[in-house]
């Protein structure tokens, strides 16, 4: 793995095409709410309100607006807000061969809620790039570094039904190879950070240890772009919130994956923090990695104050070097109201600015 793309050097780090702050560059994990004219708001898997060429135009307009809002509110590492996809996993899967979206089955997702999902009925393959055109369009919309999220191999296999391979591990390795193909083309399209979403790492510990981390390593193989893995406790939906209530006074699931990730080639580890019961000292287990720390909650409509964001970041600093801390969101914000999500972006950027100034004054 080559040197990370986002590197702090005084007075500022030159990344991609524009300078980002030396300390605490901000980013969001993934999704932002879509405008109501594009898809029904505040729900997952919301059907598109447009069709054909009008849909493509609408998606690009929404992506353009998402970029402008991130820039205007102070987000340094810009993403697409997942404006061209219905869901962070299934939109990628629906472009693959060997997957039947007509004959769906109901499966248990992350061992906590049921969903109607597509079925693997043959050898999976990728006929053509899935998100590369969208990423290339994103690249034209901003001079800031850009991040693109892909589903991770283990989370992909947990979001469909398999009637062909008969082995979660075998199917995960097939997906890892496909993801690597996509990631290489995203890098060529100008993506600076490629993120893999693996909430399944917080649930299936044995599989994660046996082959999940290895499959993730296969997905990032040969990339020069900076790589990230996002592991969280899910969107702010009822099924996830109810599950969190069963986890006790401390959420220590990261103890299972962090030691393995610390020894991996992954550059950035993204985790949930603000408003959670995750002990902040667990990030000591990945000392040396960059930490994309969730400093705004996605399970609440309450917009954090900048000082609340700042306090979450301060609590992390004993366990991560300041030049390796990336303030972020806990998870995607697709189910939130747009005004709430955008308010959280402002709070995130302002809270990061407070701590950035505090840290700068120390030197």
C-alpha cells in the first residue's frame, strides 16, 4: 500500500486539487437525505420519483446539490451523499450478473430485522463499472478530495440470499474480487479515498476473524488511493435502535475487529462514537491508523451544538494523534430530515474548527 493520500504537512496538506486543514479534516460516512422530488424522504430503499433520462438528470442535480451543501457547510473531504443509489449495498449488487432481483427472498439482516432481498442464482460477475461514471461526475463538481463508499464483502453477503454458492465465505471472496475491480476504476476516475462499509463486522465475529478481514484485504489489493473501512451500529432506524438497547451499558464490539484491523493494510478506520456507549479508549487498539470518528449522531433529530462535537473530539485525543483524527458522522444520514442532516454537517465542521484551533495553539 502506498503512502496515504491525505497527509498533513505545514502549513496545509495538498490533497487532490485543493488544500485541506492540517488537523481534523472533516468528512461524512456516506448517505445524505435525497430531495423529495427525487425519492420519498426519511425511509430506506425509497423508490425513485423519476424515470429514464429524467432520473439520471435528477440524480446528478441531487449529487451536485449534496456537494455544494458539504462545501458550503465546511466539509473538507467530499462525498456523493449516495444520491444516485437507493441503498448502500443493493444498488451495487443489482448491477452484477448472477443475481436475481425478481425472485426475492426474506432474510434476517445483521441478525436483527427482516428484509426482502435479491437471490444469487449463478456465478456472480461484473459486466461493467457500477459507480465509476457517477464518481467521475463527482470529481468534476469539486476541487476538494473526494471519498467514495462501497459495500464490504461480508456486508454484501448478509444483504442477499444465496442459492448458488452454498458458502458465505466463497461468495464473499467472489465479491471481494469484484469490489477490487470497481475500486481500481474508481481510483482511476480520481477518487482519493475508497471506503468499504462493513457493519457486519460488529455482528459476525467468528466469520470476521476467519475470513472477513482477509476478504476486505483482497478488495483493497493494489490500490494507491487511501482506503477506509466503516464499522458502525447501523442507520438510525427502529430495528437498529432497538438492538442497541440490548447491548448493555458498554458497547465493546470493536474489541473483536480493531486488533486485526490495526495489523491490516487499511489506512482509515471509521467508527461510531457520539451518543453511543462505545468506550472511547477502544480506539487505542488501532493506534497508528487514521480514525474517522463519528462526532454527530444519526439516530436522533437533535442537531448537535459545535461544542458537543468538540467535546467528543477532545475525548478521543488521548487515544489518537491529532493529525490522524478525521471528524465524521456515526453512519449514513439518509433516513433523517434534510434540514436536520444539513444542520449536523454545520455542527460537525464548526466543532472540528474549535478543536483544530485549540490544537494549533499548542504548537
